[in-house]
């Protein structure tokens, strides 16, 4: 075994001491407990509280049934589509890619559903608005093509259904409306 010079021994020892010190410091830091979070103030949940608002949402079961009804309507006309159902906030509840649907169709369906619920209008109507406000199409996550339909309760949007993959936006929207109609049964 080769004998180490005094300088090498000092440097090696300093590195070992530094490593042990860092390890000990890390272990103490990791085991230090943070103070308990203060409990959140409770809000009385009653209809008289003006700070709260009640909203209506589709269940996953209802969204899935609507999506399946949409796929079934398209299948009757030999169309290969994807369908998405989003909630009032634009979050995807369910997305189904039909057999043989194009690779772009799932994402397009989500964007159409998001656009329909955001403006509480069918996307075919929103396409017409682009003539007056062409910059609408620049809003992230939107797609101004026919194929999206809002789901409304008492005139307020609660969800959106988007369809993509048929040869025209008119057909996409026809199938989306079939999904909306299935929720009324």
C-alpha cells in the first residue's frame, strides 16, 4: 500500500469531516418538525351566506352516458369521432376516442367542448363571432370550429360536449347535440 503524503491526508480528512457534517446537518434538518398549520376558519354552509355560491355539475356517470350517446349517434351514420365532456371550469370529465377516429380528434374534441362551455354557445355560432373579433381564436385552449355544444341548466352552462373527427363541423355538432339531448332523458 502506498503511503499518503501529509497534505493528501489533511485534504482527505477535511473532505470526510465536511461530508459527515453535511450529512448530520441534513439529517437534523429533515427530522425537524414544522409547526402545525393553523386550522382554517369554518364557514357556515347555508343558503343565507352571501359568500357562498352553489353550482350544478354533471356526475361522471352522466358525462359518460352523454359521451356514449354521442358516439352511438355518430356510429349510426358510420362516422369515426372522438368526444369529450368538460365541466363548467373546462376540466375534462370524460374523453372517448371512437374506433378508427383520427389521432387529432381527441384533443380537438376537448378544445371544442371547452370553447362551448366558456361562451355558453355552440361553437358553430362562435365561428361567426370571429368576423367581428378575430383575436378570439388566440385564446389558449379554444377551437373555433363547429362541433361543440354547451350543456345548460336554467340557461347557465354546466358542461360542454365537443366532437371531432367527422368530415364537417356541422356533423360534429349534430353528434354533440345528440349527447346533450341524452342528458334530458
